[in-house]
């Protein structure tokens, strides 16, 4: 399923937030949405989900999203929020079953087939053995994977994620990113909002950058989009940046020439001298 955006505009009163956004999300592609706070990323997501009336068009396989009922949109586009608080003692399986809501008919709740489907989704994200645990007792990384599983339970062709690794430790960040990459490889069109330039370079097939004026300022392969020039333009306070030999963006002052007499293979030294981009 392909999601296409053409000349999308949106304003809160007189304040324009999005201005002429053009974007295509294609099956099998992991695309990053990169940009500073206040650039309109969350508003763009709300437009893509059909929650806001906007200018321009959003289509799913050529069908105008504005012509679809909410339940129809929910069967085609799923969303994973950045954070989720749950005051109720739902189990992991209960949480994932909520994703089947757009597919249920009547008031009789999930069918055995829905339970089996969600059990398979939990296995897909590596949480099959956690299905009976209470959601709020899980680690942050596990809870994020449950939210991803809930989105997968909707069985949609388009998946939108809003900063899925925010507040997670490094191990859980890598776990979530690898899972998301595999979801794209399975044929879904995946858009991930993130502030981490290196995550975009490491995991994504494509990157689009949204500037503070609500306009797309770059679209293409991550190595060509997420450059030191673009990062410093979007985030002026970061200062000078460099790209190391392993293609990681880092503060320029973090890397200095090796002391005289110290070889590149010595303990504590770096072999990847930064290069300008």
C-alpha cells in the first residue's frame, strides 16, 4: 500500500504549520521523518491519520483519505505513539487485542481467530512469553514493542511511529529499530519520526527532513540527506560536527589527533578520524 501526500498545508488559525508538503511512502521502505521540535512533525502525523482537516490531498493507493470513514482508515494506517500511560491492569495480550478493534463486528469482542492473530504478532516482536504479564510491569523497551505489536494487530499496510526509541536505553533502542526495520522488509510502508541522525543513517532506507517553516527541505538516501550541514542548519545549537570513518555524525570537538608516540591500535584511541562532509 502506498501513501501519497500532495501539497499538504495546515494552519492553526493564522499560524501556518505545514506548507506544501509532498511525500510518498512506499511498501517495503523504512523512511525517517527528521526535523526539530516545532517543525510540524506531529501535525503531519495527525493529518496522515485523518484527524485534522487540511489543504492538499492524502491518498492511499489512489483513494482520498478524506473520503474514508475512521474505521476504514484504521484498517489501512496504524500509529505507534511516543509514550503511553495505562492506569488499568491490562495484560500484554489485552493491549495487543485492542489493535483488532477496526476488524471486529458487533459487541461480542475478539474471536478466537483474533486471539491467535495477536499471539502470532507477539511472537513476531519477540514477546510471546510475556503475553500474560501486566503491561505496566514491563520495561520501557518491552512496552514500546507491545505498542508496535498493537499497531501490527491492525494489519495495516502503512505504519507510522512517533519517536519510538525516546527515553529508552541504548540496548532497547537497537532492539526497537531492528524490529521496525524487519517490519518494513515484510512489505509495509513505514514512517518513523526521530531526532537521532545516526539512527537514520544506520537503519533507514530513506530520509525526509522537515524544516522549521513546515516545508520539506530534503528527501533521499540517508547519507545524502542527514549531513553535517543539514543537521547544523536544523539544530543550530549543536555547533561544529564531523563524520567519522564509520559514517557516524559526532561533535567535532569529541575527536582530536592522537598524541605523539601513540599508535592507532593503542587502547583508548580512535581509528576513525573524522572527515568533513
